[in-house]
């Protein structure tokens, strides 16, 4: 599949320390390869990636969460890791940032443990969602239908939610992310 030309698109990646590195870099590189502009948004100055439990690389932040304007972005990507979404769901600005994308019916893509942020933002009720298996009860308690599939696309009221379970699903996740970013209004 040839990458679409997404040079007119701007995509926010929301992450903090403890992000699963490949779940940040895989989608980031896929989106960037299309010509889209990508910004790392965070509540810290520099994000520390992890390769499961081993420290990985650090990534400079493009915009602090308190300065990021959701209206300038066409989509939001939420990478996982356990610590990353767990910390972000306790940050009111981060939850508000996610909620703004959901409320604007924009594309939101979340992988692994990142759907915790969707739960906190009130964005899973009535939706089909894939995640790391340990989030199943949390998602179902929040009104989602949990699905054990490599990638799930749920369209509701003009908004598209793309979710996946784990790093092994990144190819399918990236494919759906790019396809829906290309077709977004």
C-alpha cells in the first residue's frame, strides 16, 4: 500500500514518561512518512520511552499540554504503556485535551493501555474498543464493548475511534490510522 499524501494534516501525539516506545515511534513514523505534521504534546518537558520495563529513549516535547490547542489538529494518537496513560488520566488538562477531540468528532487512535484515557474522558460508552486484555473490565464498566481483535474501528456521530491491543498490532493500527486520517474532513 502506498502512503497517502497527508501534507495538509496535523496530528497530536499525547504522551508522558512511561510511554511504550514502539507505540509512540511506530505510529509517529507512519504518520510523518505521509508528509503530515506531527506534534508531541505532554505534561513534561521531555518524554521518556520504555521498552516494556526497560528505559528507552527520550523525546523532546513540541507543545506543553497547557499550550496545545486541540482545534489545530486533525487527529489525536494515544500511545500506550502502563505508566503513560495511567499518569495522564490523573491529569485534568490531558483528560480535557482528549475529551475535546471526542467532542469535536475527530479521529482518535489509541493502543494498548491508552484506552484508560478514553474511559476517563467519557469516550467509550456504546463503542467497540480493543485494548490490552487487562483493561477489559474497565472498558466494559464504562459502557464499551471490549473486542479482542488486532484493530477495531468504531465510527460514531462523525468521529472515528481506532483502537488496538498491543505492539504486535501496530501494522494494522497504523494502516487504519492513515486510512481514516486520509478520509477525515
